[in-house]
C-alpha cells in the first residue's frame, strides 16, 4: 500500500487520522522496530540506524513511527 504523507506531518499521526494502524508496541518511541516502512526520501535517524543495516537504509527502510514529512510530502510504502 502506498501512502502520501503531507508536509509538516508525522507519518504515524497521518496514518491514524486515516484509520490505518501500524504496529507500534513501543508507543512510537522507535524501541521495538515493528513499524517498518519504505520511505527513501525520509531522513535517517538514530533509531533507524539501530534497526536497519546500511543496505536496508539505502533501500529506503525506516521506522514508521519516526518518519516526519518536513517541507514536502513523502511517498511511503507500507509493506
């Protein structure tokens, strides 16, 4: 499933607002690694580096609870 997350929006908030739930056992803190999405344009943060290999990061894997669309919309794939 492909989602377009609008600018200045946290992906997790956008998904919940639209009735889409992703597994976030840690409450969105990035500690569980269960909310994996593909969002190549999203910035890589510290928790992404904890959970993904360099190859996975190059492929665009990110923790959905940590993705934030900054100045422009982000296309996100929910596996």
